[in-house]
C-alpha cells in the first residue's frame, strides 16, 4: 500500500472548524464571564440569591442563633464557589479571537468569588467562637 500525503492545511482547517463549533455550542465565554462577575459581586455584597442566610434561616428555626449564623455563613461560602467555577470555565474556554476583556472579567470574577468564600469562612469561625456577642447583623 502506498501512503497518502497528509494535507496539513486541510487538517488544520478542520480542527479550527471543530474548535469553533465546540466553542459555539458550549456557551459563549463572554456570557459566562459576565454572569460569573455579577454573581461574584452579589456574593461579596451578600445580595439576593448568593446570600446563604436566604436559604438557611427559614429551615433552621429551632436551633440557636449561633448555629443558624454559622450554618448560613458556611452556605454562603459554598454558594461563592458557583461564580468561581463559572469564571474558571469562561477563562479556560477563551479563544484568541475573543476580546481581551472576557479573560480579565472571568479572572476578576474568580478572584472576587474566592474572596467572598474566604470572608464567609472567617465570619463562620468568628460566629462559632464568639457566639451571639459577635454582633453581625448581616451574615
């Protein structure tokens, strides 16, 4: 058998087309980066859906305020992982043809989300150690 010469240009064009198709079907990195950034900012400011107290306080009615606050802070730390994961996915899916701001916004979202998670963990430790004397009105 004789081997056929490999056409590098045709195979590279095919790989580029497959890469663009995969890029289009998995969601735009720009949209993911913006969603991650908005969720990260709301997590840092403990607004709306990213506040752990929104989900925990209605469930835990019989336990003391200390355990409710600690559990709400831990839930907020877990919720902060969502924008971090979205930012990671957006930053790893960027193509050279994407604008530069997409990568920067995705990385900023990851940094803000990890900061929010760390702050929630610190609040949980402070509440666990000091109890009700910590004086946090908003977790």
